[in-house]
């Protein structure tokens, strides 16, 4: 059954100190299910990424670029110092 995905879960997939058994369980569920996100989800995620960069816990901590077609997300990624693919 589809479900609504909140950024408080998704950030746990990228920021180690926010990872929990629950965030992992939701990630596993997405292998067979789908999630719906609010319209502002991408902007919220970009803000979380920006906060992570400022706190030294960069979402792209592996030095990897982000792939996105969303203009606002790409702009926010650039402002956060994340390279685009």
C-alpha cells in the first residue's frame, strides 16, 4: 500500500546520526512499495542537505554529485555546495 514519506525518514538514509532501524525499514519497504511525497518535499530535503553541509554532515558526504531534473532542487544543491550530475 502506498504511503506518505516524510523527510525525517529520508534524511536518515543520508545522514548517519539520523539513521535508525525505522528509517532502514522504510527504505526496505520501498523495494516493493511506493511513496507519495508532499509538494514541498524536494525543497525540504534540499534544506536538510544544506543544514547537513553546515553541520559537517554533508548528504553527499561521499563527494558524489546529485542527479535531478527539478530546477529548485538543483539550485538548492548548488547553494549547499553539492555538485550536479
